């Protein structure tokens, strides 16, 4: 993917192993711009974009305790 600065981005992720949660994002090595892609919990995509980031950085435990409706199916 190409960043808005013209450089290329790299796919990266952040993991919370105890909760089996992983946040996927694109990061530009030149300008450090970050674009959030999605949040996976137990190998199911449950949120995308800013909602995914807010949940991952906020009350992830509370979010996981509430039953979800199957996430996104691709």
C-alpha cells in the first residue's frame, strides 16, 4: 500500500495473547503514519477502522465478554 506521503507502508499487528486478540494496521516507515485495518478476536474479524483501534486500546476485556454477532465474513 502507498502512504499519502508517497512512501510504501508495511503490514503490522499488535497482539494480546491472553485474549487471543490481534489488531492489524499499515504503518509508513518514512512519516510514521498509521492506518488501522481491523481487529480479530479468536480468528474472527469483529471491528474495522477507528472502532477497532478504540476497542483494542480501551475496554477490550469488556468487549470480548459481550457475545458478538459473528463478525465480518469475507
